[in-house]
């Protein structure tokens, strides 16, 4: 990682103004994987979020032989994958972000194999990949694991000729659906994927693949059909806005009692989270591509159950835990997707929160005034929740291990400062 990143936040400022919502992390990463499937031409991705996961994805694309240029000021990524020549996803890059596994279908199709030295992403408890492996196997691939000299497990997937079949996800896995669609796009014959994920980012990834020439139908229904084609061509595509980034800024307005214009945010993309925030006292007004949001009444407590889209997104669960610390009564949170998200409760307690945790259920006993403390971002959403808590706390909050926050949110300090927050990013 190289350096320690910290954010220092001094709380107590209401936020007002206009903020630009970044392009979606969870849409751009599969798109970078998709762009590697085009054997000629240059893919141009616009509205790319300038986050650490994208920087790692660019490094990984180069490691497998692609030419990738990230134009940060223009938020544009140009990828020429004609020179793809290495099937190895090296541990030092691949183990730093989850999206690395989205490179596998391109490597299988273009090079006949993928060697996975590591898969990263937030450490949220058990994060299995069996739906991906089982799907690849049903299409004719072989998956083997061996142990390297240093003790690390290395996965080797050999494609042979991938052929269509009937595939499924036991639960609608986000990246699992994307990987199976990409594997099916260039396979021989027709593939049916049952219990496919419905997330907007999955649909955006289907849109770019269709523009590239893939034949995909049923996106958003849970049953996706893919008719394999012989090749995909490079295209230009604008990445959809990041609904989790939008949700965090909604909660920044809510936790400070402010009002914000979120440029690029779509209320519908928040799914049930929008309804829960309304119940807490947040007012929304969608005006074209701008979402106006404000909170000027007492925050009410809430019940949250995380679920796949359009249910309450697990990535917004940590932020709403921070917000519910200030609510006028007890809030109940049931985390159904990941079993390791509640380390946040320990950090919020350091700031004065009163939270009872029992397995994957939490009771947040509000209202509690928060005070600044030194806290640790254990994962990306833990980081964004602690920034929110810091905005509302009395005194200074220092958030350490904040590389995690930078994995998924672009220019956090700059964007919040422009809205009136006192926040700085430090790296050494
Ligand atoms: C890069 C990316 O898009 N990351 C998102 C993606 O992660 P990711 O795609 O890894 O999340 P999944 O939807 O696959 O995982 C959901 C649940 O299914 C389980 N599972 C998943 C696959 C599998 O093969 N076997 C299995 O058991 C996981 O352990 C987890 O409990 O969706 C998550 C859930 O919305 C988000 O929090 C992440 O931000
Ligand atoms: C879990 C997350 O991301 P990833 O899947 O990339 O680790 C997240 O965005 O909160």
C-alpha cells in the first residue's frame, strides 16, 4: 500500500450547496473487464470515478498486457486490449480490490486461461466465489487450486472452448452475474442465467456489452439470456452515477441538518434506502438529473434490513448506522449480506454512540451526541460512515486506515469542503 491515509474532520458545520456525484465504482470495474474482451480498437469510458480501485484496475489491465490510459482531469479511461498477453492476475495488485476477479472472463476468452494469485475487496467476513466457479465449470472450464511456495493459494481456470448452458446464482450475486454474462457473451451457443442480480450497475454493464455486440436479454428480470457471438468491438460508454456515493451525500445533508443539490443522483437508484431516509425525516425533490435533499426536522429512528437491489443496499448500511446514532429513539439494523460489517459499531462507540450488536443484528440507541475521537476505517463503508459521524461530532475526528475510503469515493475532502465541511486528507 505504501502510505497511511488519514482524514481529519471537525464537526458541527451544516452542509449547503451543490456537489457532483461520481461515476459508479461498481459499474466501471466490470466495464474495464469487458473492455479487455475487445481484441481490436480502443474502448473509451467516460465519467470514470478517480478512486483507488480504478487506479488498481488500470495497473492490472497493464499487467495482463493491455494499454490503459487514465486521464484523471477528463475522468476518461482509454483501453486498447489488442496486446493482451498474460493470463496472470498478480497478487500484489489483484488482492487489493474485489473487481480484479471481473478480469477473468476476458482472460478465458482471449488467452484460454486465467491464473488468480489473489482477490481483494473489503474484508467483510466470508466472501465466496463459488457461484462464479460453478458457472465457469458448467460452461466447460476446469478450476484447480494449488499452493505457491509462499503458502498462498493460486486458482487456475482453463477455458477450453466455453459453451453456453443453464447457470444460476444461489443468491443474486452482483459480480457473479456480471462474470457469468461476460463469460457467456463470447461462448458458443445460448446461456440462461437464473436468479441474476438486478442492480443498476449490472444493467449498465449489460448496456456496454450490448453496444460492443453482445446479445443479451432479460436484464432486470432475474433471468438473463445470452446468445454467444464471435467477437466484441471496442466502444465509447459513459459510466452511470454512483448511487452509494449519492446515498452518502444524502446522509451528509441529513446528519448536519443541511440542504444539498446532488448533480447526477437518481432517487430511483436508492431503492428502499430512499424510503427509509424519508421516514427518518429527509426530504427529496428530483429535478431532472439533480436530486435536491434537505433535513430540517428531528431525525426519527429507523428499521433497516439489507437486501439485494431494490432492497436496502448493504453498502449504505454503515452510513445509516452513523446517522441513526442521532435519531430520536432506537433504530434496528439487520445485515443480511455480509457478516463482517459491524466493526463500525466499535469505532462509533469511541465517539460516544450506544450500539448493541448481536450477530448480524444491531440496535442503535439514539439520540447520542457524538464527540471527536481517533477511529479506524476497517472497510470502505466503515470509512464513509466515520466521515459522516465526524461531520456531526463535537471536536475533531481522525479517521485512520482511510485508504479504504479512497478505494471507493473520489475527492472526498474537496467535495465536502466545498459544501462547508472542515475536513482534510493527509497521507504519509
Ligand atoms: C465490485 C462490486 O461490485 N462490489 C459489490 C458487490 O460485491 P460482490 O459481487 O462481491 O457481492 P455479491 O453480490 O457477490 O455477494 C453477496 C453475498 O453472496 C455471497 N456469495 C457471492 C458470490 C458467490 O459466489 N458465493 C456467495 O456465497 C457473498 O458471500 C455475500 O454474502 O456487491 C455487494 C453487494 O451488493 C456490494 O457490497 C459490493 O460493493
Ligand atoms: C464491499 C464493497 O466493495 P468491494 O466489493 O469492491 O470490496 C463496497 O463497495 O462496500
